[in-house]
C-alpha cells in the first residue's frame, strides 16, 4: 500500500521562531513532539544527519537536516514502512506553514495495521504536535480533540495511566514561567485521579508540607554535600516557608528564591484536559551566578531528579482529603 499522508498548520509566528522550535525535535527540551500524551521521540544524539531513534516500535534515522527549516527521517523497513516522514517550516505572509509529510509504502502486517489503527494514531500524534507548536505562540488555543476511536486505541496501548504515574515532560514556557531564560529547566507531570481537587494551592501544600521519608533522607544527604559551599540546610526547614510565593493564577503557583550562587523558580501547575487524564506539573528552573552555582547544581541534580517525582507521587497517592485547607 502506497502512503502519502500530509498535515499542514499555519502558525502566526515568525518562521525563524517556528524553525527554532523544530530544531529541538527529539531533544530533552523538545518543543514539537507531544510527549505528554504519546510515546516520546528519542534520538541517540542531538538532532543531526545520521541520528538514529524513533518512538515506540517505529524506528527511523535522520536523513536530511536543514536547521530551522526541515528534518527528513527515513524509516527502518523492519518497522513495516519503507519511506520517509518530514517536518517542514515554510515562510508565509504573517507567519509560517508547518507541514508534516509521510511518504512511502507499507510492508508485511503493516499493510493491514495502517488502515485499521496506525493511520488514526499517526494523524492524532501529528495534530497534537502542531497544537503544541501553536500553543507556544498563541496560548489558550483549543487543542484538536481525539476521536472516540483514538481514545480507545490509547487505552489499548496502555497510554492512559492511573493516578500516581509520574513522567518527565517538556518544561512549559508559558504561564508564570513566560519570559524566563534559565540555564536549566525540567518538568515532571503526575496523572490525577477522577474527582481530584481543582485548587492548585491544595496541591502546593500536599507536595511540600509532608514530603515522604525518602525525600527527607535525600535532603539530609544533600545538606552534607553542599555544606562546604556555605549553603543553608534544607532538610530541617519547612519548604512552604523556605520558598516564597512570587506569583499566582487560577491554575498555577510560582515560588522561588534568589541566592548568591543561583536563582531558582518552582512552578506548581494544574493541567485540565477533556480528552486525557488531568495532570499536575512541577517545573524547576535554575539560573546560575558563576561557577559555584553550576557546581552546586551538579551536586544536587541526581537528588533533584529523584526527589521531585517522589514528592509528586506522594501528593497524589497518599493524600485523600483536601490537605492544607
């Protein structure tokens, strides 16, 4: 079966800005691929010709890369498709045209699976990617809804997770984090159970007021490592008192602290969805002031990447009442 599947979206933003988003494809700060809801795109090196990777069982390699303009991936025929899929940014009056083109032919069992399931999932993934780019430049735009069949396929694929499932996601750049240009940023999301509180302040208190035992132990170890740098201890303090609130909106609270070695911000954000699980996002950004700040963060980063998921999971799975009210 020959394939020629095309998606296009006009984005009211400078082609250079949309192209810059394209250049993050497959990286830790991927601004294109909708990894919040689908299998993440992963490459074995930064985006470049020859990079190899894929998403789920679909494998491919970068055949052509024109920074800021075009990426062509060639499928590994072992995944059932012979051909390419391409992301393309084209200048247009008043903005840019973002295009995705899948061209090739199916082989083996994929001849049957493409019309039965793969095409529907492919279309949903590409539209979600376009939604993600559009939202980057036009916040608040309604996302493209999934069809009932796509929602069924997601459940069959195990993509709908229960409460307490924590995953790393691309850090948001809008909301109270808009305009920041940190040296480091990461974000973790946890799925919420039906009927979970919708007050973000409740979740802020659940996350920070009663950290699980493993978090307290990690904080004590962190204090031992950073004591020579003259930084204050964290294990014996109240996180809610130690992190001043810098801003609030209906679905987000921003906390932060400026120190002599670095400035950091912590965003707690409630993400509501009609098509997927509601989720709670905890995003951390860090801006360094010289080499001591970088050294400090290098020491605590391994702990940070364990502490944050543990705190999110604990907040969702242990608290059953409206904590902090």
